[in-house]
C-alpha cells in the first residue's frame, strides 16, 4: 500500500505550490542581422547568423508547394 498524507493540504498551500510551477514565456531577442525574433544563445533560423558571423546556410522556403495544393484539382 502506498503512503497517504496524514492531513489535508489547504487551498492556500496548494495555490502556492501551483504558482511555483507556472509556465513562463520564452525570452525572445531580435536578430541584429535580419531583425527577426530568435531564442537567446541560438543561431537565427532565418539568416543563419550567430555572434555577428554566418554559421550556417539557410535554405529558402517557397510559399507554394511543388504539388500545387489547390482545391480546383480535386475530383468531384
């Protein structure tokens, strides 16, 4: 049998515990090269720069897919 609490925890004690476990929003910084938002201590996803140097090359993303995902090509 597992151990059980001897007394009931008050709502104030429960609220204090839950407040400590609250989720926090990530702190975002603006990239000095392209101006987009990025996480601190990480390479920018859009331009590939970190610390004023280009660290990686970024592939350009096309807005239209190669399959042409329009609704007009569906069979009725």
